[in-house]
């Protein structure tokens, strides 16, 4: 932020079982106090779904076959948010924020591990000796979140922190996404315009 980067990508993998986003709150406070920078990030859609799944897993710990009647309900599976960084003086950047989170669309062995370990994906970072299974489920979750975001398979939360909405990284029309793609050197999708051909009808 001191260098006023156009795009900053942050991966938040702290142990945050309550999903209070403590590190993000600290970042916002220090950015404002030390640098005079304001961050506006629509993070709440990431929190709500993960908290619900972690609570469900805690209730049904040890039962990897447990299902929920809401599992088949269509919903936005969002792991990523894009917010704005106001540097002042009409200078703006973007924060691409990836949070360790669950949405129920992960692969089988990630969901199985989560059902047996209700603090996943926020087990203590004091444990520096992960088992092979632990290492793999965290790696796979990270890949799933990044791939879903970049491929456009999963939506991303955009807009203001108090009024977020969903968009996809591969679709045109969202200013924040277009700006991030341009800054990263990625092609910016363009809206397709309908071609209208006028037809003259001879009515005699």
C-alpha cells in the first residue's frame, strides 16, 4: 500500500474459526492510521456460508455421510471478494481477498475431512506438523478456491462492504473486475452487442 499498487492479492489463511476476519480488521485499521488509506471490502458473503457449514459439521462430527436438507439448494459459492483501496487524491486500487472458507461445493475428501474435523479450515496454526491428509485437504481447498475464482466457475463478491453483490471474473461489465484484469495484463471481456438488421417489407 505504501507503493500504491493498483492491485493487491491477499490470501487470508489465519486460524479464524469464528470467522470474525480479525486480520482483515487489523489491516483496515492500520492502513487508515498509518497510511491514510481506506479499504472497502464486501467480505460478509464469505463468512455466512462458512459459519453455517462449520456449525453443521460440529453438530454431526464423525459422520462423513451426514447430509443436510439444504445441500441441494442453489446458492452462490463465494470464496473471494474484490474491494477498493482509496489512496486519496482520486487514486484508487483494488484488493483481491481470498479467505479460507467452505461452501459445500468442494471435492469429496475435503468435505469428508471437514465433517470429521469441525474447525477445518481454521485449525490452529500452532500445529506445524500436519498429517499427509491435512496437508492435502488444505492444498486442495486452496486450489479449489483459486481455480473457481479465475475460471469463473464460482462468483466473487464485489461492490461496497454494506451492499455486496455477485459477479464472475470471466464476465464483462463489472468495473472492479475489468480494472483488476487490465492491471494484471489479462484480456478484459467485452459485452456482446446484438446486431440488428433492418428488413424492408414491400407492402405494395
